[in-house]
């Protein structure tokens, strides 16, 4: 009888209620409400870097060139390459030894902290999720074999958290949601707009830039909490 009543009234249930029910079922299945262990959180500081596309790689390092593996990054398949470039900003200010991260992407992109942007002469660098570069400033990139003029692609990457679907169900969040990250300690603060990024291959991992890490004294704290 109960099943029949639910079926007859299902058309009146809005999408948000359905999503809430599904999330609650997932959380109960994972044992969150029964003392289930929280997934292990890793928080890392991301220094300025560049992602490069095939076309720009050919210009900067020569036709057919490939990124040279230097060291692995936390997320599987990502790595720091040995290749570096020089970025030239407004008023001809520059930063050399800008590290390239692999693998190559469909579009080239430079991620800076605000301090880096000011050094280069940018006054209006936008905060964006990686990959969202439409309408952003460009820059000149100098490699050992050539020069690329990016028309757009210079951003400050928004603080974000990578997680897989199981971890997302534990926290009760969906792709595109925002969470909070509390950093304790003498310079502690709470970041209110931690963007959620979900992928089956991801491990629970928050990325903040060097300005954010310095502002909260991240290297001094042992108190970290991620919550909805």
C-alpha cells in the first residue's frame, strides 16, 4: 500500500526533493550516520604553473615535442614536467621558470596567485575554475623554440576540492556545489567557496594557491576541516 501511495504522488515531488532522498540513501548505505569513517583529506598548495595544448607545445618546444616527466602529482595521471617557460605580462613584466604540468590539455592556461598577477602587471585577473578561461586576460609565453601569444587563459584558480562519487556521497554534495574549509591555528580562517569537482578517478584533495596558504598560515596548522 505504501509503495502504491508513493507512486501515485510521485509527480508532485520536485527535483530537489528527489536529489535529497537519493543523497540520504547513499549516505546511509555508506554508513555515515552509523559511525562510518570519514575519507582521508589531503590539502595542498598549488604554485603558479601552466597547462599547455598540443599546438602551443609545438611552437614553444618544437614540432612533435612531448612533456618530460619530472615527478607525479597527487591526482593519478597528473605530473610536473621538466619543461618551463617565461610569461610576460602587461608593461613587459615577466616571471621565468613557470612550470608546465601534464598531461597536455585542449587549451593552454596559466594559473597564478594574485601576488604573481600583480608582479606581472595584471590588475583584474579573474578567479575561475580550471578550464573556464573565456574572456580572461592573455599573455606572451616564451619557450626555448618559440613564442606564443595567448589571447586568453590567465586566471587565478578558484580554491577547489577533488573527490570521487563515493566521497561526494559521504559529504552529501554534487558537482558544482561549494563547501567550506576551516583552517585552524594562530592565523586560522575559513574558506567559504571551495568548489566541488567530482571524477571517478579522483582522491579527496583540496587545492589552494600560495596566497591562500600564506594568509591562513597553512604550514603551521594541524587543524583542518572540510564541511558542507
